[in-house]
C-alpha cells in the first residue's frame, strides 16, 4: 500500500486535499440529488391534491346530466376519474402514510367538507425517502408546507358529493429521473477540474519554497560559498531562508577563521623549526645530526600538509565543463614521467562540470597512495547510468575490512609508524574525500577479489550528493 502513496510533501498534501474535496463533493452531490427528489415529489403531491380539489368543485357545479361527460373528458391514462353511486374500495385513511392524512386534511379544508362528508384517501409509501417526509435539507420559503405531500407513490381518493354520489380519483407520481443527469455530471466534472487545477497551484506554491530550501542545503554541502537563498514567500518561509543564510554565513566564517588560525600556527611553528634546523646543523655527531634534521623535516611536512588540508576544504575554485578522461590521463602522464609505475586504461571522453584543479588533486592523491602502498596504480573511468565512476586499483596487500572506513579520516594510517620510507602523514585520502564530497560525490575503498585495494570516486550525473559509504 505504501508504494502507491506519494513520498513528496507536495504529493501527500495534494492527495489529502483532493481526498477531502472528493468526499465532500460526493456527499454534497448525494444530499443535493436526494433533496431534489424530495422537493419534486412534494411539489407533485401538492399539485395533485390541488388538482383533485379543483376538479371536484368543477364537477359539483355542473348539472347532474353533464357530470358523466365531464368526468370522462377529465380522465386519462395517468389520472383516472370516475363518478359512481358508491366509493371505490378505498380505506377511510391510510395512517401509515403521512401524505394520506395531509391530502385528506387539505381536501377537507379546500372543499369545506363537514363531518358527514369525509373523503377517503389511500396512498402507498414512496420507496426510501432519504430524509423522511417533510424533512428536506433545503426548507426555503417556497417549500414551506409542501413537505407533507412528498411521501406517497400511488394515490386513490374518493370524495362524497352533495347529491350522495362519489367522485373517485386514482393517480401515481411519475418515477424520478436518473439521479445524475448528463448536464449535472458535466458541470460536476468542470468544477472538479477547476478545483484540481487550483489545488495543484496552491499546494505547489506552498511547497515550492521547501524544495528550494532542500536544493540550497545540498548546494551548501558541496560549496560553502554558494549564493544565499532568496528570502521570499510567506512569513515562515522568509524566516527559514533567513535562518539558513545566517547558518551559511556562520559556517563560512568558521572555516575562514580555522584556516587563518592554522596558517598562523604554521607560521609560528616554522620559525622555531628553522632555528632548530640551524642549531642541529652545528651538531658534530653526523648520525645524531641526521636524525635531528629528519625529525625536523617530518614536523615541517606535517605542518604543511595540515595547512594544505584546511585550504583544500575552504577552496572556492570555479566550476567549468571538463573532460574527466583527459584530466585523469594528464595526472597519470605527469606521474609516469616522474618514473612512477602508473597507467590508465583507454576511455571515451567524459565531460563533467567540476573544479578541475581540485579533482585532479584528488586523483593524484589516490594514484600516489596506490604507488606508495600498492607498488603500482591503474586508473580507469566510465560513465554509468546515473554517475561517473573513476577507479584506481593497486597491487598491494589491501586493507583489513575493519580499517576501510578509518583510513579516510585525517592523520590516520594503517601502519603504526609514520615512517619516512613510505612518507605522508595520513592526509592524502582525507583531502581526496573532501574534494569528492564537495562535488556531491562519494569516495569508497574496497578490497579486490584478485588482490589489492580499489579506490572509487562516484560523481552523480544529476549533481545531487550520494549517500556516503565506507
């Protein structure tokens, strides 16, 4: 059932609104048609009673020898009239049908009949009046007093005349037409289309700012220097946009302050390191001097890598369409020219809007990591159905599964010692991941079945961030 239920706020709001409108529309239509049928029956019943009273006065005013001709002329297939010495087989009053009592009382009043000349009225009840006789939903001034005449289907009336004869009537209200006529259905359809169109417009207008806010949040996750969100719409929407822009400004200031702080620390630390280097060079013991200079060099590299990591996170390189296959080949060629064992499999051009310098830095870090810890690196790129995949495979021993997620953390390395033989301080993969995430992508590490480690960059073609995975 849930698979047919819309997942978006727009879809759910529109569904709830339309469901309520449909239910209220259907209930209103049913009430209208039921009330209309009752009103038609009430008017028909009153008209029938009035006609019987008028015809009775007409026949009674005629000479006795002309009455039969008048009665024959008045009778037809739907309204039968007869004049006889005895009444037809009609009950005195059918108390089960309120319309019978109402018609009898009406005739007594209209014809001024005394107690000795009471009419006989028999009526069969109409089928299932929705609101009961005289209980119509719409009781306007024109319908006041008509409701009691609505509750019969077949009617028989016998009225005693002054000369002792009986004038009898037999009729029936015609069956009601279809509950929903073609015009009614057409008008309801037009109204439904108008309501649906207005509902879609209204719901879209209300939910559109939320979609803009979600897009701005995704854009902020990729670029902290993205343009601010327009503060338009309803009061609540403007407040949300203003709070979002304030948050973005605070994040930008936080990153800028951290970068300046790291730069200041780097500068302040390098000054005493330079003094230590000068003093270490004066040490006469060559073995001790080399150890001290090596330690100082490692500390200087650590400071430089830390500052570079902070700068990479706060970089705001403009994006432009770039052939990623050429970019990857360029990084491989540069490292190959330097004598490093890297290569790239042939690939078709893949154009993607990115920060080319930053993305090249991420690829170079992955290739450098493959050479240092996996003997050699092989790069490949392909366009999948919804993403671009860049893979870098090495020929090393791989990484324990429990360490795959942790090696992406800053300053973390699988080997316990940060030896100068392999180099690095554990920031290469962290920088690469930061760059990939800024493009809305994901960097994942996995051990290949044939041996070695695979680092895969997945960049979404839609430009939306992917869910991170270890």
